[in-house]
C-alpha cells in the first residue's frame, strides 16, 4: 500500500528533477492561485507535477534589502510560467546568468493525480544553503549595525515567510496545511533546528525531520563575533567602501545595484577569517535565538512537536580533512584552555591535570586523534541533551544513524536513499532506499515511522529518557 504526499522547497532545489526527466506539453499541469493560473511541468518518470520558481515574498531589492521579507500576496498576472526553478541567490560557483537577489521562491512537487481537495501531507524542505559558501550571506547579517536594526537572522525570517505562504496557498495544490513537516539536511537541518527553538513555529508545522544537523551543531555566537566579515563585505562594495567599520552602512548598501553587492560578496569570501563565516546568531529577546540553545532547552523553551533526527556514520570527520584550523590557532586555543583550567592541586582534583609535553606536541591534524581527545562522537552525542529535554516534555522523538553503503561524500548519504537515486544500486541498496522512504512518508503522514504501510521494515522504537535508543540503517536495516 502506498501513501501519497508532496513536498515544497524554498530557495530552489535541484534534487528531484535530477532524478527524473521532464517535459512541458499542451497538457501541462495547472493550478489556480488567486487570480493567476500557474503552468507547471509534468515529471514523467515519477508521476509527479512540478511547479517551480513561485515567489513567496517581494524581491529584496532597494529599500527592502536587508529587511524582513514582505509576503507576496498576488502574482499580478493572468498566467505564470512555473515550469522551471527560479534564480539562485548570489553566490560564487554559479553562472552569473542564473543569479539574482530576487531568489525568494518556492517549488512544489505533488503526485500527478492530486486534486485540490486531496489534503495530502506536506514536507517543507529547507535545502542545505551551504552557509560556508554564503548562499544566504545577504540574509545572515552580522555586526553591531545589524543588531541595532533588528536585522540579524533574516534568512530565518525568509523561512517563516515561506511557511506562511504554505499555510495560505498549499491547499490549491492538494496539500493539507495542518499536516506540514519541516525538514532539512546539514545547514538546512541547523536552520530547521533553530526554528524549533521557537514555540510559535507550531503555528506553521506539526513535525520536523533533521538530517545531519541540529541546534547543538550550529556555530552560535553574538552579533559582534563576525563583525570583521561584515566590514570586509562593505569595503568591497563600490561606492560604500568608505563606510566600512562604521555603523551607518545600510542606506548606502540599499542604494547600489546587484553587481556592486556581488562584488562585495566576492571580496568578503576571499577574506574570511573562519571556515564558516556566516551562521545563525544570538539575537536577543524576541529573536529566533534569544539565548544559547542549551539554555533554552533547560528552560523548556522549544516547540513541542514530534521529530526525527540523525546523522551519517562518522560524518563529523569531514571537519578534520583538511584541518579546519591552522597550527598556530590550535596552539593558541590549547594555551587558552590551559589558562582557564590550571593545575592547582589544592583544589583537590582526583586526577593529574597537567598538560603533558606529549599532548602539546600531538599531531592535531590527525582527525581521529583529535576526535578521541575531545570526546566528540557525532551530532548524535552533542544533541543528546536536546533529545532528552524533548522526550521529558512528552515529545515523540525518533533517532537514526545511517551507515551508508554508498560513499559519495562525508555526509548527505541519506540523499542517495531518500530520493531513490543510488547509482549502481545493489539489492541491499534498493531495500534500504525503500525502507527509508517509507519511514519518512509514514512519519509525515501519521507522526510515527511505523504505520505498517509500504515495504516490510523493522519497528523503529521511540527515543525516551528511559530507553535512549536509535535505529541504525544499513543494508540489513538493523
């Protein structure tokens, strides 16, 4: 028995069309949205309809640049070509012809036989925005001026705007606005996790799926931590360079064209001081992350919604090859740790706290040694307190680890299986992919991965404080 559903993605996503050929013909799928007819595309090999590049917010240009998004309430045209994805946000590594600041668009995939009254469950997929590559750089501002203007974490405001669009419009596509599951992978999962720190997110969704990312894996600092990166960006924008290192840059930055903004982005990327220069930021009372996630969990301030979370086996090792920090930075950090935790026998330590020469001389470029030294196991370990806090609050929690049989990179292995796109798939790959798909669909449909529908698969036990278990998925579905 097959359960049907469809997905909405924000900011564009290539994963689905990469798995199926498409064609546009006279009988292309259509949806009436307000007074506008959307003309979509038939995804022939997977029996899906695709509607892409649908604006959910006004273009963030001019006076709207570096502002919270303004929801787009009308497309102001009788017909809208939704047969292709929209533009990508400004970033390096993508042809300039495919870039635009007007990139706040949403894509909808649905079963080809879905009707407007189908009431299908929805997965709201936040793509991995690759914060390291600054795809969302213009919406994750840092610095004193951004803090003063309440302009921190604007990228998360975009997600709320897109979720608002789903609540108001997904019914026209056959979706059920009361059965929305927010999902994301890597940085997309981190953004999802930060949204879940806000109890009000329950107005927009009832469940979440976090893959290879959590609030505990977010690099969380105050707004001034990356002031230098913002200053470098401003210094690279023609016409605004003299305002760098001041707190009066927004008016100038709103007056220049997109080319100037992109020039500043390239300069800032070349001068980055950290491996991941743009990330979510502690933004104070009324913000998305008013305090450290650990403090919010301890206070019980988080959305009480069912969720799945997990990672790929040993994916943390990707952060150590190549080394994320230089040898001088490592030595400086070790010295700071020694100063913070000095050897003072009078304090009654039950063990020898001396930092031995052998440790100081340790080859910290060896990721395995560093992982052992610091006791970092994976995002499973770092997020464990969050699981417990949620479970203690009665939240249905399911934890997973994927032991991939296909190695296409350090993480994101679940993509290969979740979307049925494993190349040169073995019989075990096919079984694993079918099980993962049905677990996910079951959860989005019924808030449990164990609805008994689809392929035969093991029962996935709920994580509880008394029974802190996870399911490991590999070729044998353990």
